[in-house]
C-alpha cells in the first residue's frame, strides 16, 4: 500500500507563528523536504499580505518550488482573486479553504459558507477557461468538519451537503479537515465512509488532522482504514489556523512517516532526509518550538522501510 504524505508546513505551519521565515530559507526547506522524498508540498497562500505577512512571498516560493523535479506544488487561495494569482504562478493545485462552521468561515475568509461555495464555483469556471495543460487541480478541505471552537458541534449532514455541492460546483477533490482537533477515530471512519458514498471515491481528497488533543495519529490510522490515502502533516508539528482559536498541533510529519513505514505502508520518504530538513527549519526559526517523538527518541534498532530498505548508515 502507498500513501501520499502531503507536507503543509510551509503554509499551515508558517501562517500561525509570529516569526517570518526568509524566502531563501523557505526555498531551502522545501528543497530539503523534496530531497527526503516528500512528493507534495503546500508552499504558501495567495492572500493579502495584510492578513498573512508571513506568506507574502508565496509567488516567489511557488516559482522556486516548480523547479524541483517531481514535486507537486500546492498553494492555498480563499477567493477568485487569490486563485487567479495561484493560476498565474503555475501552481499544480489550488487548495480552497471553506469551513463548515459559519463562524469559522467568516473569521477565516470573511465570507459565509454559501459565499465561499459561490467563490469556489467562480474559481472552477476560471480554471476551466485555461488551456488544458495549464489547468490546476482545485481541491477543497472542508475545515471544522468535525467540530468548531467557535460554534461547537457541526452537523455531519451539513458537511455532507457541502461536499456534494462543492463537487457539483467543479472541485476535483473534497476532503475533510479536523481544524481544531475535535475528531475521534469513530467519527473519522464514519464521516469519510459517508463522504466516499456521497461523492465517489475518485473525488474524495485527503484528511487534514490536528493533534491538539493527542488524537492525530490515531485519527490518521482510522482514515487509512477506510481507504484514505492522502494525509496532511507538518514538519515539527508547527501550524494551525490563526482564526480558529485552539487550532494548534498539526500531525508531525516525522512521526506520521515513521508510523506508516513501520506498518509496511510505503510513503517514499526517508527519515534521515526528514531530519536534515528539520535542521534547516530549526535554523531558520531560532527558538521556535518543534514537536515530534521520533526526532527525540530516534528510530528503533532493526527498523526498515516499507519497501524493505534499511535506514541509512
């Protein structure tokens, strides 16, 4: 079995911390992650620098990331203006954030859920107007799909109605995001199973999970159990939505990759490469807390990757 671990640190990680990483350091970090075998990286956001100055250099970062052979470059854009910027940059995929919680969506992108759905429709029409080879994939991760710190419980029926509407509006893939770490494994299995039934397995995107309450890896395993093969993670566990109170603790890439490889699930990512990338990150953000059990404890004796290769000497 193969799983795509999609690295979101350069976007979701950096947007939530006060320090601003230099553009050259971001590019060096992304190159190090790619050298470790990471095949997909969300490198930034096309939003106004007033709101996220940490990501103001996204066009330059996308340009550099596109030069890395084999790397699938993703950028976030919340509206048509941002999506046009992402399209002009040449990003391979655009992640359009839409929350199932009205309060979260209004705080995050200053639109109601319905307005965001209409914006997604406009983005898809703009995508369709491009020449075939230049059309990016449009992906939506429904944020706060499992609960919201602003509203509390979120209706699962509403989440599914949103997913169907988004797919009908032209989204290539629709996934579910546990933006504030509310989900439990039973809920993950139930909702992803239902999502597959509602929109078809070929339209189901990945699982974006947070470890805020220590359930991140368990929830990732639950998603894997029902056939989800794209899992988001952030190196060092940095990240969270600045407009969703309590949205801390992305799944640590290093811990997720270790778990999957130890289970015999092939990620194509090498731990020594991840540790080298982590060093680039730590040096670029001095004093910033980085998380992860595997980087602290090391790999167990006799560990080998899912493809049978041993760890590097």
